[in-house]
């Protein structure tokens, strides 16, 4: 191992700055290019480190087991093997939670580095070949995953079958954080985005429409006034961009509107509207399947023109793999292939 290699430097710093573990990482006297590691450490593998990182992040053996597809007892066995290898207690378990010990905090930092280096090495080696391959970690919210990405990713997998896509599903602000800190490669979020660290491509605009069940008496109408809408039992999303827009839209009517329900997902909102439990606003593309099935109708609201804009984001200073670059190119094609009703104002 070269003296100036990242691993050698990290190990040396690790040994010098953490006395409780210093005896277990010993630089060979008089030789800067060698490292003696106790035999127990040599049995450690990336699989164990991945499990350890999940336990530390989720503070739960059972939830970590779900992530790595192992039983709770198998997760416990992996953690015991790590603790035996390092001769240190890494986790404190209580009835309610799991916390890192001081030694565990040290290992957690280095485990994340090692796993990132593993992923980077896979990408670098893959990029030197003729075939576009390797992992891409992609972030999007639930509705985008359900209604916009399947067709794109299906075509992408046909073109690049050696690329493995892992989807991180969360709200836009969480995806922004993950892309910004480098833990995921790229994502689709609701615009605007103001971070100077991120490159942003506007890729999609979708109109917010008023949605009613075909059972509702309003279904025979083609348009409606906002004052009439305010008198209906409203179903709002619990959080997110659409909720912010609707709160602002109905601010003049806040003393008289009736929010009958607050629901956590677009899918649930659609099902409750179909049952005529209330009315709502929804992105046009997200309701297209129910409109075609004759279960809901979308109406125009006089004087109301609401749009939701999506953007593709990634770090400006990050060197993207060929796989990630190929996925970016595929997603940006969305602007060229979107239906006219969706793309006209983009």
C-alpha cells in the first residue's frame, strides 16, 4: 500500500487520533508502505459494514434486517462478528432504541467512507469498459415514482441492462439534502431549487386540476368558480408542494372552507375522490388513469391557473458515472416526448 494512498493516510489518522483502537491498527516500524491488521479484522467484509451502517442509521436491528434482507438474529450475528474483530463494543441496545458507542461512532464514519469508496471503484472500473454499467442511486417522491418514472426506466433498462438503479423515495426537500451531501447521485424534485451546489434541468410541467368523482353532481360541469369549490368537502395532501399551493389559494376563504380529510399520498386522495368522499386538486398526469377509466373528472376553475414544475438535479462538482449520465440523457428526453398539454408552457 502506497504511503500517500487515501487508505494509508486514513488508517494512520485513525490510529493516531483514537487511542482506544490504536493498538489494533499498528503501522510497521520502519516501513511506511505496510500495515499490520489483526486477523479478526481480515474476516470483516462489506456486507457486515453495510448492515452495521443500517443499524446505526435506523437505530433498529429489525428495520436494518428488512433493508439487507436478513433476520434480526442474522443481523445480531453480523454485529457480534464486527465487535469481535475490533475487540470493542460498537452498539448500545435498549428496549426502545439502538445507539452508537464512542467506538461505534468512529467505525461508522469509516464504514461510510469505505462503502462510498467501494461504490466509486465499481463506477470507475465500469466506466473504463465499453458497456455502460454500474449502480445509480436516484431520488424521487412517491407520485413521481408511480406516474412518471416507470416508462422512462423501462426504456432505460432496455438500452442499458447492465445498469442497476436504486430508488430513494422521499419528499423533495429530503432528496435535495441527499443529492447535496452526495449520498445519492441525482433526483427529480419540485422546483424552484435555490442551492448553488446543484445543477438543475427543468424537465416537466404539469397543470393542477380540480378533481371530482363521476358520481358527484359537479361532474356534468366543464368549469367551476373558486367560491363554489370552497363550499365543497375538500381533500388536501398532508404535506408537500400541492398543499402549500392550496393553502395559499384558499387563504381568502379560510373562514369558510371545510377540509374534510388530509391524506398522505396521491393514490389515497384519488381513491377517496372516486368514492365521492370529497373533492381535491391533483396534477393532471397523476389522474390520467382514473380519467380514462371514467372514475373521476377534471374541471377547470375560473381564474385559477396552477402548475407544478419538476426538475432533474445533481451536484455541479460531482463527476458522474457513464450510467448516471445516460440516465440524465434519458430523463431529459421527457421534454421532447411529453404530451402537448403537458409541455406547452415549458
